[in-house]
C-alpha cells in the first residue's frame, strides 16, 4: 500500500492523532472565543446608558436586537459562499487563513467604537466567518480520509475546542467589556 499525502500527518501522532488536529483545535477555539465574546457584548454595548463610568450607545433594545439578528443570520448564511469559494477557487487552507485575517480586522474595527467602524467590523466578521467556518471541518475530514476509524475521536476533540472557546469568550470578553471598557472586550475577542 502506498503512502498518501494524508498519511504523512500520522507520522508523529500526539494522543493517537496528528499534531495538526491540535492546531485546528486551538484555531477553532479562538474563532468561537471571538464569535461568542463579541456576541455577548454587542447588545449590551449598544443598549447601555450613554452616561456613567462605562458608557454605551444608548440604542433602543429593538434596534440593537435587529442588528444582532441580522449579524447572526448572515454569519450562518455566508458559509455557503465560503464553502463554494474554497471548493472551486482558493482551497480550504487559504479560505481559513483569509477568514481568520478578515475576522481579526473586524474585531480591530469594532474596538474603535464609532458607528462606521461598528458596521465595517460586523461586515468583516460576517465575511471572515463565511470563509473560516465551513472549511475547518473540511480540513479535518480530509486529514482523516485514510483513517476513518479515528475520525470520530478527531471531531470529538475538535468540538471540545468549540465549546471551550464559546464558554471562555462569553466569560472573559463579557466581563472585561461590561466591567471595565467596551473596547477592551471587543479587542480581547480579536486577540
């Protein structure tokens, strides 16, 4: 039996899985940290009082939730386009790289706390997530093409990163943004 390119991943395993799986684990953990960290802050920041120690923008709840709903719906629709681009134009790996860069810029924009940068940041987060999200699982699936017996374990580890990132993002970004300063919370989500 000849060695394929995916078999190279298994030459130096960690816990029976290729080291690359743990890179994907932490990458997805970061992405979920940023998504849930920003998500917990967005409505709080927009609806907080415009006076006091940590002023928000004083939006009405209805407008803030409409923006949040639009953002969330587009985050779940754009992976269709990102998956198509990866399949037909740029490849899975480059889609993940481009998506991560665009999402990082989106968080940077949101840390400026101006209306133009808010919309620019949300747009960048939507586009970046569309490129990033569908292609992480495609990379894992491709890595385990010749090792289907290990694929379930790989996805279990991967989704542990998803859950850990979501929990930590809500906890840390929400606390930092609400207790100290909104831009610090948005900035932490981008780190």
